[in-house]
C-alpha cells in the first residue's frame, strides 16, 4: 500500500520543537501501518548551521521556507509572541498548520488566527496533547457513562519546579508582552483544556496569582536584574455549567521528587484519578461497591479507541511527554491524508481560542484580587 508523503516544515527547534521532531522521526519505527510518511523538510531556527542530519536543510526565514512551494504542512514551535505573525503567513499560503499552544499571546490574536484558518479552509491543530492521553479519555468516558454519578468537585494540578532558582535568568517566558502570562498560560492552558474536554464548559471563575521571584538576572551570572511581570503560581476556583466546582492550579515553583500533572474528580458515586505517572489508565473508585478499578475500560467512545490505537505501546514508550505529542501529531497528519478533521475532539484552533478566552479571564480576575468573573465570552 502506497503511503501519502508529507513534507513538514519546522519553525523553531528549541525544547518543544525537539520533542516534536523526536516524535515525527520515531513514528514509522513504532507504527508500521500509518497511512503517511513524514519527511522532515526545511527548518527555520536561530542557528541554521546546527541542524540535525534528518532535516532536509536550514533556511534563513519563514518566507524562504514558504517560497519553496512544496510543503504539505508546517509545525510552529517558536516563543508565544512570534506565533501570530508566523501562523498568519503559513495560513495565507493555504498550508496545513500545527501550532504550539497558546496560539497567540491573548484571545484577540487567537481569534484572528482561528478565523483566518477557517477562511482558508486548512487542516489545523494545536498541541493540546492531553486530549490524546488514554487515561484522560478513559476518565471522560467514565464521566459520560455515569460511573461516578454527578460531579461534586475536582482538582487539576500541574506542578513543576524549574523556576525555583532565584538566579535563573530572564527569558521571554517571564515577560507578559512576549508570553501572555506565566505558569497559568504556559502550563495552565493544558489544565483548562483537559477540564473542558472531560467535564464540559466553565461557568464562572476567580483566580489568585503570586510572583515569588519578582526580579531575575538579565543573563546568567549577571548582576543586573529585571522585573518579572508574570505569575510563578496561580490557583483558579471554577464553577462548571454542569454544577460541579473545582480548582485549577499551575506552578513553576513546586519542588517534588517527580514533576506531575494530576486530576482528581469526585462525584456522588465515586472518584476518578489521573496522573502523568501512569498515563495509560485512570483510577476509578466506586463507592457503593467499595472497589478500585485500574486497567482497561470496556465502554469506550470511538475517540478513545482511536487514541489507544495511535498512542505508543508501553514497550516502545519514549516517555509520556513524547508519547502524547506523537499521538497528537499522528492525528494531525491523518487528518491531512483524509482531507478533513475526522474527530470533533481534535484540539483545533477553535478549541485553543476557547481556552485562551478563559486564560484572559483568569488573568483579569487575578489582577483584580480574585474578582469573580461569570462572563466567559470574549
């Protein structure tokens, strides 16, 4: 069977771009029957002299990349403040686009990117990859099937420790103008999206943020310090449209032996727990039977079955981070082959825009001492 050849242009090859490229390079080794083959084409990055051998070549600008005319897709992995301009150039050319989160630095940029993608009718997707975690999909199915009854409350946490060193130098992630926000934008967008994906839409919210390290050295070892204007930690209290209440917490200053993303969902009939420490299965507790169930879940949605088919098997796992990105990218490339977005669960630019509107409201609440915000429209 002949496979569709997909020539992929890369924009940015830092940490997350490296994760994406590892996922793309490894796909054919793990999944033999994919309907496509990805060719890692030109890459645009700061130092084009330092390009891994499996990329076609380095280019000096995104314009040079797009002028080639034979790209089947583009993957943008640059800092947040560059997303808007770069994405608009790709979309204008009518090229399918995979864009890292958040798709812009605010809801306005995200809206314009979404509308342009609709206008040009391109295949588009955002790297909101928790939608491709088997455990998250299990939990979503369990909730829909009434396994834990009516949702009473939940916790969603992403706890990292990378910013605890007060001498960690400034970067674009510590400036609102270039990042859009701190921990809640960088990491919290995944929590917001996963909460919406599993439990439905958010009705109202209030947020509190804290910047513990208010100044950082401008460069490593420098004695010159610069103001940090984004959060190190944010906690959001949310009310769901289905009546449940919960908290969303994102931190870049939480020390632990192992960093973790965790969800705890409590209902009238039991609970569900999810952790990146075991991404393949959710833990279901059924109160009446007083049993805890871990493992395969029989009553699956079509999307859950699909996710299990594109999530790397355990013996080939490259770690949950690469595994999630690989499944997400496989979905994107499959949609290109099909010429349409096959599953409504796909994290399109529309879904990313909805998340970003909520992030804007979270930032607004935090800036106003935890003001309750119930108008969650743009």
